């Protein structure tokens, strides 16, 4: 998929969701009632729209906070038990 062209790979409900997420992320001050209405027209109910909105906003907040502090994952090992075997954790797997 080419950069910033989700329409090449997605359509319908998913495309509407990606368009909403992109606008809320890149230009939140330009959001209007029609953006929510487009989500409804694509089949999202009000609870789903609220949940989508909250998830998008949360990820934007967290990413901007971490970027602003210069936090990176360079050389980090991801995972709670990263580097430990099941024996080290006391697992009986």
C-alpha cells in the first residue's frame, strides 16, 4: 500500500474509519458534524463512534507525549517476560 492512500487497499466501512482517524489525528480543529454523520452512514452506531474516537485520541495523546519527551524503544526488548524462559518464570508449561 502506498503511503497515505488507504483507498487503494480499503473501502466502505474501513475506509470511512481511516478517513475519520486521519482527520482527527492531523487536523482535529477541522472536525465537523459531517464527519460523525459519515461514520453513521457507514454503519457505525454512536457507541462505536465514541469508542473509535477515544482510541484515536488516546493513541495520539500517548504518542505525542512520548515523542515530546524523546522516548524511544531503541534496544528495548518488548514483552513482560522478554528474555526469560518459562522455567525462569516458574511456569509448568
